């Protein structure tokens, strides 16, 4: 399927005008960044890049797309002819998936002609803004959960495709499994799930339902015990399954209190090994509140897939440099005070002090040639990787392998955060963004 | 493309167990409803139903889907065989798209065997929860905007597929156009858009950019005047385009003040007919604030596609009635105090007093036969339509025609709301939900 119409109309009208006036061929550098960390978070987590690369591959204007543009007079015949042959031949570099980011971090740098780069704006932002919002929330939940496993269960509270992206982003940022089968198929994420209240209500009794589930899934399964009375539910569960029951799930009630009661009851029944999983309207704060409760794992839904109060990361896609007629480069930026951006091409490094991040160091230059080598900043880690080189997409960032690598990367770089970054309260970014201008 | 894996794993494990124990064939009634109006809104707006119907048609398990389920041992061989032939043969009725809803409104009623109905839970909720959240926010914005046109421009702040759904939901709830080209192609929604700041920055001067845009799009176009200095931008715009310029767009600054200044400047330049459109971080409250400002139209992005603080509608999919072995029907419901639901099959009516809504009247029965006829409630409007009858989907609710009908329906039923429902502040639902038990 072509992804070419996941695009705001103005990108094509700009292209149309630029093809007419000759500026469409100017070499440009576009940058994806965010002016601030939405929700006063202490760090953000990049996600979506691997997905985006595959979508860029499918960004082609086939007959169906061209017919729509022609029939609706979105662009003229010359632009239709240009789009017919469209293929992104530029370069894309940026932060790896799972990487942390801060205000101004150059998350993605897109280089190419104006024509080929301007049309990717909406697609790039749609993917990165949603996926990163979920990954950022997921990482905070993962910090709050500590060593307890986290399952993503929010598919029903996000659009059907976004649900799959959310499962993927959550896994990258520290979740262990998802309920979403498509995420399992497409991205290789472990899937989980046993039964809903409907299964108990379908049967003539709770006991019938439990017996049936154990018959099908074995005693290692997790029984949902709160359809009727929780105490009776737990008692029935152990009577039917025996003390080897894998787990019970609580989906309602005042969880710290209920979990403690259920733990005591399970222990008294001799089911000391039966685990307790809780799944009712959790977010990072609720998870933190449950840290001292006898809970073994969490399932998180609504709050995760809606970014826990911050459903979009607020990233923008801005032209930051372009070539002039003379061939020299010029930095460009919008001047308005409330939405100012920083022109110039950027190289980004995370400065480390004994392994702990201290600065987001961004060197800015007008052109391409003067970018600093990593060796200039010995106590820092370069943050950008090359994803697309002259139109060639590095496939190692795509698919299930890309997801696994991103998850490992996130776990690694989160270790660099100063301790204050792990608190959940609203605050300034954990480290300052520092710009260095390259003459 | 099959939509069958947009599904939580537990639906298939429940199916697996129910096929083994014989309960899978029990006739069931599932219901989609919401316990409360998220965000303390006064009404909700249903959207997504037409989209959902098409997705149900594509809910088939082909070889790829079955292989995933087999390879990952999600279900056993007998269940794989059942899914191979899966096709929804039940019935679906519910609220038309664009209809208003209140706590407890039976938004969708799904009747069929447990096996065929239980697997649609995630898909139905994903679609309805996201689309209705956007439609509800859109309707409030449309009320705040009055007669001024509204354009949806939020694609970049939602997942790439959700962006299309958002444009569709916004159009149903009163928006007039979208920037999203895919929404134009798939749903027949008018598309709009002219240029971004990048277009100005690409050129050697703002004047060059304006000249190029007018060359391509004509003087009726809208010029973005806030890349550098707004006053200079407006002056340049009129100098280049003449006083017949279609419009100017403001995307930053303190909009009520800036809009007034720009209006004065345009009038002084003789461009009294040039319109002002504003697009910077608007929501329903900002739109209301601009009611007295000389603004001609609004473009809304982030806030719209994220439901203006309520990114999901919070709908649930619950088993409310099932047939017993004897053939008689029994109402079922979860008993937990904080997530109780109301069992039984429901018929819904909006009671009207001189054309103004006074109650959401819901009659509840255990079975199918005793549902009240419309004639029993003469001063009311029946709220449910039949979407799927024994597996046959009514295509009139699908596609661009379905969207157009939904938009007209919303405009019509919104007229029934009492005046207090139009205020934007947090409050109780505009009308109470009243249940009538049918013996």
C-alpha cells in the first residue's frame, strides 16, 4: 500500500509552486525536533523511526494516488509527472529508536532536494510524534515498575493501527509483552492474555468458567477473579486449579488493599506461588503507589496508549538549512518569538561524566563539511546514526530486529540518566541542552 | 488486508476454551457503552461506525494469520479450523454516526454466537473509542466557532492511520475541510492547504515566496505571513498579490491581538476582503476566546486529534445477555462496584419536549422478543439503526456516502440539545439517562 497520501495538502502545493519557480531542486536540510518536553517530563524516548523507514520505502505515487491529485486539482500536470517518478534519494540520519531526547535534540535530519524532502513532513511527524509519546510514557512506567513485568493492553483505547504502534513503542521502552496479536506478528513482540469477564459471564457459574479455562490453558494460566465477589473468586480458583495455579488477575477495586487481601488469602490457601497481576486503569503514578503491594506484574492500557496525559510528543519538521544559487549553504529559521527554531545543520552528543549524562551537546553549522568528529568530544557519545544514505535504507533498523535492537539500546542508555531523572513529578529536563556554534 | 489480528490475544484464548467446552455456540448479546462521559463533557458524539463495518467485512483469518496463531500456539488446531471459516453471521445495531450519546447509551449491540461476537471486541473499541473522542472534541469546537469555517490540520500529531480517522470524525462533527489527502481520497472530505514556513525559508526572500505561491495558486490563495515580521509580511503580501488576496494565515503570537492588528492593517491597505485564518494551538476554549476577534476561519490540529484532553472515549464491550441451555435468555453483568454494568438487551430513545431533548430513555429486557415499539414512546426518537443483519452489512453506512449522511445527522440532532449543553465548561451530562425495565 502506498503511504504517499498520509500527507498534508500544503506539502504538494508547495512542491507545485517550487517546481514552477525552480527552487524545488535546491538542496535542503530538514530537521525533526521538539521545542520542549511535553508534560514537563524529564526526558523523552524516541520511537517510530524503524516504522518510518519502511513507510518511506512505500512513499510512491501510483496511478490511484495520481488520479486523486489530478481529479481534485491539487497539483498541476508537471507536478503529477514529477510525483509519478518520485522516490526519496536523499539521506536521513538521527537518533536511534530507544534513545533519550531533550529539547532541541536533532531527532531526525533529512537531506535532499526541497522537492523530495518537503513531502515527508506529515508522515515523519505522524509516526514519531505518536510512537515517541507512547514510548516516553512507557519508559516512566517501566521505571516505576522496577523488576516487575509490564504488559501492554491498551489496543482498545487507540485507533486500530495506532494500537499496534503503541505496543511496539511500549516494548522498546521496557514493556515485556502485549495483548495485541498484530504487534506479535509484525514486530515479534511476545503476546499474552487469557480471559475477560465475558468468559465468566458466558458460563453458568464462575467455577464452570475457571474449569474450562484450565482445561484449555493449563493450571499455569491466570484466572480473572473479580467478576462477582473477589474472595469467593479466589477461593473457587484455587479449589478448581489447585495450589499450582499460575496467577490471578484483579481488574477493579482499590488495588493496594485488594492485592494485599488476595495475597493473604492465597497464602492461607497454600497457593504461595500463585502470582497476582493487576490491570485496572494503571499509569506510572498508580504503579508507583503499588510498589509496596504484593503485586507480581502489571497490565497497562488506556494511560499507556494515550501517552499518560501527553498523547503526542509535539515534534516539528523544520527547514534549517538550504543551498543558495551559489552553492554555499545558509542556515534558516522562523523568527517568531513564540515558535522560534534554531537554524543550521546539527551534530549531537551526550556528554558523560563517569557514565552519567550531563549535557545534550549540539554543535551547529551552516553547511555539511564542518561537522565535528566524535573525537572532538572524548567524554561524550555521538547520538546520530545514518538510516538512509542516498536513498538506500539501512534495513537493520527495520522489522522485528530493529525493534529488538531499539529495546536493548533504550535499556542501555537509560542507565546513563542521573538519578533525579527517574522521579515522576513534573520538572525541567534532566540535563541541559547546550549549543556550540561551529564557525 | 485482513483486520483479524487487530485483536487482543485473550479473545482467541476464550474462544479456544469455549469451543472445547461447548459454550462457544451460545447466543450472546454484547454491548458497547460508556459508563461516564470522559472529561466531564455534556454529551458525546458517536463516530467510527461506518469505518468499523468495513473492517468487520475484512475480519477474516487467511493463511498468514492462521500461521501466526499456529506457530505461536495461541490456539489449538480445532480453533484454527474454526477461524479458517470465520465470517461474522450475526447482527449489529446501534447509534448512527454523528448521533449524540450519554452514559449508558447502548452505542452498539452485537448479537451472535459467543464465538463470532467475542472476537470483535478490540476492533470495535479501537475504532469507536478513538473516532468518538475526536468527534466529541470536534463538535465542541464547531459550537465554539459558530458560523466560521473550521479546518482539521492535526495529521502530524496522530498516528498516520489515526490521522485519517480523525479527519473523518471531525468532518462528521462539523468541521468543513481537512489537510489530510488520504481522508480526501478515502472519505470524500474537502482538502485544503497552501504553504508552510519552509516555503518562505526556501526562497531568497518572503516576497519571492509569496510571488511564487500566487503564480501557482492564484491571488485567491492564503499567504502565511508570520515567518519573519508579521506587519512586514502583510505589507508584502498585499503589495505582491494586490488587494484581491484571498487570505492571510497567522500561526503564532497572541492571536486576538495579532488578528486585530492585521485586520486593521489589511483594511488600511484596501484589502477589506482579504480573510484572516488562524492556526496556532487552538482548542475549543481558544476558539471561544477568539469569537470577538476579526478572524474568518480556524485551523485546528493537535488538540482535535488528541480529543482535547480526552484522547479516548472510554467505551467498553460487555456481554449483557446470553441464551441458556434451555433456550431462554438471561441478563448478565459484572458485579464489581466500581465497574458495574447493566445487563440485558436495550432499546434506546431520546425523549423530546417541543423538539428539545429531555432524557436518554433506555428500556432493558432479558430477551429479544419483548422490545418496545417506537409507538410506545410517542414524544421520542428511536436511536438505534440496524447496521448488520445476519451477516449482511448495510453498505449505506459505509464510504463517503456514509460520512456525508453522518455529518448531516449530527447537524440535525445537535439542534435538539438544550442550551445548557452548548457551554464548554465541565459539567454533568446535558440530559439524564433513565432506565425502564421491561418485565
